[in-house]
C-alpha cells in the first residue's frame, strides 16, 4: 500500500511525484498507527493493529492481540510515503510485508532500528523506531479518499477516486476523470448530499451505501474537530464482509491549533524531523534545511528569499532558509549560529540584516557571543544596514573577529560565494 501525496492536485495540477524536497512543516504529521487510533475513536472502521518497538513487544502483541491469526501485515512506521516500495539501508526490500505469523518477529526485527529510504525521504532515509502489526484484511476493492483545505472554495475539500492503493498523482495522470472533488461549506458542515456525492465517486461494489455515507461523515467530523489540514486514506477499501475500512491513515494537523489539541500534539515524533529544524523551533526561529554550502541568517522572510536568490545568481547555493524575525533576542542569534555551524555542508555563512524593528547592535552582539561559544571554522560575511548600524559595526570591529564585511547585498553574496569556494 503506497501512501500518496495530494500536492497540487487540489488546484487541478500535478505535484512533482517522486521528487524529494526539503520543506518547512507548518503542520504536525503523525504515524499511521497513531492516525488509525484516532480514527477508531471517531467510529471509523480500521484494521485491528498494534505498534511495537522491540522483539519483546512483538511477542506480546502476537500472544495478546493476534493469537489466532495465520498471517499479519508488518508496516514500518516513518513519516514519509512510499514505504512499500522503499529499501532499507541494510538491504531489506520493502517497508511493508505480509508474512506468516511465525515470521513476524524476524521481519519486524529487520525493520526496527534500521534506516528506510523511500522516494519521499531523500537519500538519507528515516529511522524506523516502530513497526505496526495489523490483521490481514480480505480486500475486494481499493479506493482513494482525502480531505484537505482548498483556497479556491475557502473550506474543506473532499477528494475521492474509485481506484486506490497507488500514488494519487499517478492516478490523476492516468485516470483524471475518475477523481471527483466535493467542496464542503465550512459553515453548514457536510450534508447527506455531499457525503452521497463522495460515496458515488468511490463507487463501492459491496458495501452498503448508507453505511459508507456515515463513514464519510465521521471522517469529516474528525477532520474538523481535530483541526486537520489533511486526512488521506490510500487505500480506503471494501472487505469481503462488506465493510468500508480505512486501510491506511495519513493525518496532518494545523500547528496553530496546538493550544487546543494538546493530546494530539503530544504525539509529535522529533526523531523523524530534521534536528536542526527541531532546535530552531525551540528557539522560535524560522528555519528550513537545504542542500547548499552557504549558511544564511537573515531577518524577514522576504529578505531571506532575496538573499537566497542572489546567492544563486552569483553561482552559489544556500544551505538553509533562516529568518531570525523582526525582534530576535541576542540569545536567539546565538542559537541561530549554533544551528548554522552544526551543518557540515556549510562552507561560509552570510549574515544579512536590515535593521528596522531588529537592531543591528543586537545582531552584532549575538554574532560575537556566538563566536565565543561556537568554534567558527568557516568564513563569515556580514552585511548590516538600518537601526543602530554604526553601533553594530563598532561591536564587530572591537571584537577583533576575522569577519568579511560587505556594503550591500550584492557585495555580500559575491563575497560569500568566493569565501565558500576558497
């Protein structure tokens, strides 16, 4: 079972399926077993399953939960799609296996603690800390279901396709007419008519239509009450006993709702996230790790993007997006430098500060203190302009640090590229 990504499907165009990109996450992503547990609480049909993290837990799960099962599905748990077609760095092929019960302990043991690489993880892969043991269902039909937020209709949008179990991008390319989209009025909520359109788009073969409508309404209720930004089930399937079952569970949640969804946000798994981004979030910094060689520390998202663009214009590649914000403290600047210098790929650092609300002397003091705490082994190019710029330049000069100063952004980018390549 391959977990797809909606990408730009909502607006009618296809996302770049199979292409890995680093991106800042503005939403919480949870594991499949956690999503299935949440769905179950809302009365949604899910396979019987249990998450395990050790050989002892595998044995106990088989004895307590699956004493009479002859076969089980063993699913590696990482926060990325394409697990079924992934490969472990140990050489094991596939992150999802259907095996005889007596083989479960062996295959789970080969997954736990290992790195799984999929088309969505990038070449570095992600570590598997949990395996999800599920009952093997007798599926007679696989479909696709998702709810996401749509800018065009300013509300939730339900996407359904009568084919599922594979990438939604591939389905959209091969069978565009099979995909239906049902917008839901956020003020009225989902109606029986809305849910009926979705079920007709799924075109179930054996499940009762009214029962399917109720399942769709429960999924919508979960989406709204839990502040989801995405609820994706691929496949949502019919079983031989005529049930509509969520055979997969991918849920994302709005970070702005963390204050009222404390139980859900307690499920966050930092081990699946870029450690630099975890550290940045703790320091209240906006950071995105990229693949370049020039570390950037800038105040303001627009200026940060302009800085990245001009680095590219001069033949360099940015190693990150790092916006310290308009009112960063000296401590945040120190943390920003720690994050930048923790990246082995960084060959030079470009500090580009325009002092509006942010004061240049605060940035300068932060740079000096960071140099004292962090062993700076790469050249640092600094461009300061704006509020308290003279004080900032004086602080840097009196520190006797080996800094490369720049008069404007173009000069700074050129010097940073030269410094990184020397």
